[in-house]
C-alpha cells in the first residue's frame, strides 16, 4: 500500500494523502449529484460522495443560501455574510448554484439540469418537492435513469402518523428510545448527540445511493431512495428494542451486568468497558486487588453492579488518580482491559492517531480571525484512492454562472435577466 504523506496536525486544503494511489482516480469519478439540500443530514451524505469522487452541485437560495449557513458559531465570507458551523462542516468539495426554487423560472432551470445528473437529492419536509413540481414522478418522467434521494424525518413513500412532522436529529433520537434507555425519569438530551440522527441518516442515504447506482448499471433504471431519520435511529439504537424483547427494562437503579464507566485520572477521566469475567479479574490485578479473582461476589458479572460504587470505583479511582488519563488507558489496555481517555476537543486535535489518519482538515478563515476552521476528514479509507485535495465550502451562488453556462448553454444576457428577476445569483 502506498505510504501516506507525513503530517503533524490537520491536513490543509490542497494536501493529498496516499499520493501513490492518485493515478487510480476515485471510485465515484463521473457520478454527478444535483442536491437541493440544507442543514446536515443530506449535505453530509453529498460531501462524502464528493470525497469519493462525485461532482456535487448544490442548489440553494440565491441570496441567503441554505439554512445551515445561518447556524452558529459562524465566520464571515469575503462579502461579509455569515457562514455557520453546520454549513462549514458539511460542504467541502461542492459547487454552489443560487436558484430560487419558489419561482417558476427557477423550477424550470432545475428541471433543465436534471438530465445532466445521475443523482437528484433533496431533504426538505415531505411533500415540499411535490408541491413545487419537482417530486420523484416528475423527475423520473424527465430522466428515467435518475436516482432520486429524499432524506426526511419520517419518510416520503409510506403514510405514517408522523409523515408531515418536521424533524431535527435530537427529535428522532428521542423517539428511538435511546435517551430513555437508562434514565426514564429525565432523558439526557444533549446537542453533541444530535449528530447521530443526521449522520446516521446520511450514511444510510449514501448506502442507498450506491446500491441504486449499482442497480441502474444492471437494469438501466433509476429509482427512489427514501431515507427516514427515525428509521435510521431505530437501526442505530438497536439495543433499545432488542434488549426490551429479551426482558431488560430501563430502570435507573438496576445495574447492568457490565462495567462501562469513567474513572477519575489525574487530568480527567479514563473510560473502561468490561464485559467478561477475565477482564474484571485482570482489572483487579492491575489496580492492586488480586483477591477479586477468588471473591465469590465477583465470580460472575452479575456481582459487579451491586459493588461498583462501594468497592470497585474507589479502587480504580485511587489507582487512576496517580496517572494521566492516557497513561491509565495504556496500562489498562496492556492488561487486557478495553479502555481509552475521555478527550477534550484539544486532545482530539492534538491526537497522533487523528493526524496519522488525516481525520481533520484545516480551512483558512476569510475574516480577521487567524485560527482556521477544522472539519472532520473522510473516515472511508481506500488503499487505491488518494485523499484530497479538498476544496473549501462554496460561497452562495459562487458557481451559478459556470454551471448554467456549461450545462444549459445560457449566455450572459440570459443570466443577467435571471439575476435581475431574483431567480439566480
């Protein structure tokens, strides 16, 4: 396998890792995606497709762009417009075309672009594209080989009680049962967890797109890929329904027959997960309690929970407090106990694994702040695909002229007329 480029810290725009694989190209070279998208679920999916080689053209409102640009925190683009964190994380390697799909001329432009693309993708509230005359039936009639993708809270193709509900990630996460799983009295809703609903939906969306493209290769026909965020979360939180069916109930005072806990080290916490008896006995040996091996209370995992707070935690905390969280994790791992440090953001940014795997990409800011924006890299590593070069997120309508000229043959007079009418930017 070709060696990756040596790096310390994040990749930069324009860097290429696994340079020796560059001559292979990328697996999705030639695949073209037209995406009417917003926020995170679909933009994450199309960004991943772009990193795998697809040409992604993003259609957004010609003045203010899609709603993810309005998120916070934010930076300023060269024209002084805010570009929010949600947009920054999910739109590398794309081109932006500003088209107002609420206008008749804007919809006509979108439909004229459709036959030029393999994948037509949208993540508006169910029924929105149909009301605009841009739903699956219309697209399929115009381009039967098109793969049409929708990502929504509750799906487009089956009637359910929630079909018309809008959704954010935290909503479908809550509905999946994962918040209630260990604490039914007060679900622990947190913003960082919110990405699960979006990113899991994105990943299932990518799988659906790739499967539909493969099917098209053999049949010549496109199809509708319908992804519901709620479905994705039911799949991701499979433990909730599976354990319930096996008799496990979410009772806060009832201990699980595993240890999955954070223990206090000198500079934070080390997290260990112990699910086998021999791992527990190894833990006892390491932290100075070899007698746990012969203690009948700990002969099976059923005995760990009742004594976690009174005996096990104090012993492990006392041992870990003399070590950093990383050193404690190294020692636990060496002893056969699965563990890792509970990292702060600064730990992740400085982590040598993250650097070696090119899992952060640095985008220079265009305002007066010197620190760059960091965006997660591509987690899909292929031995015959180079990583990068990444290109920054596009500004609103940055590629409107280039795309409409190349794809539809519009001349400058036509573009000027459309701009004056507010149809494009």
